[in-house]
C-alpha cells in the first residue's frame, strides 16, 4: 500500500514539473492582443460628462468613434447597450406580463388571479388604484366579455 502511494505521489510530481518547464507562449499572445484592444471599445467606468440622461439611471452617449450607446447605472457598475433606436421600455414590460390573468369584479374592486410557477397568485385592487398593466388587462377582458355576450 505504501508503495502504491509513493508511485502515485512521484507520478504527480513528475507531471507537475513537466507543466512548469513548458514555455508560456499563450501568455505572450494575450499580451499582444491586449495591446491591440482599443480603449474606446471598453465600457466607461463612470458616466461621461457629455452623456445625456434619458430617464432615471439611463443615459445616451456617443463615443469617440461616433458609435451611439445607452449607458445604465447598475449596482455592479456601468452597463452599456448599443443604441439602435428602440424604446427602452417594451410593451410587454409595461403590461407587466398580464397575459393569462383572470379578473373578477367585486363592487369597486377587482380580484386578480394569475397562474405562476408556485401556484396561483391572487391580489385585489380598487379600480381607481390600477397601474397601467392592470388597467390594460381589465380593458382587454371587458372587451372580450362584451364580444362573447354579443355573439350569443
């Protein structure tokens, strides 16, 4: 048993020594490619002075090469996205993912039920306190119910 342990230990030492004797060619290549990387291609570490705020935590900025970016302040630093003219908020986000929500009217309140990964989520809101997504879902359901009633 001691002989087996000694053989395994000496084999591991021989392999480790071979790895350290090989020249470090890949490290030299990465140093060359690092020199080729242009400083303008890197994301800024802070919001530049010439950036224009377009909403809370989001800025529009044009780099030295003329490329347009949208910069976002995150807890982890500055993130960037190429500015392609799309709005920052998409309809799906404004709608809060209200597809598949069942809404029932209860006097001046509405009861919402939405299937989720851990069961059905339920909440109640007054009709005057609805946000944009809930209001849109309520309008969709009212028009769908009116279409069902008119076809009967």
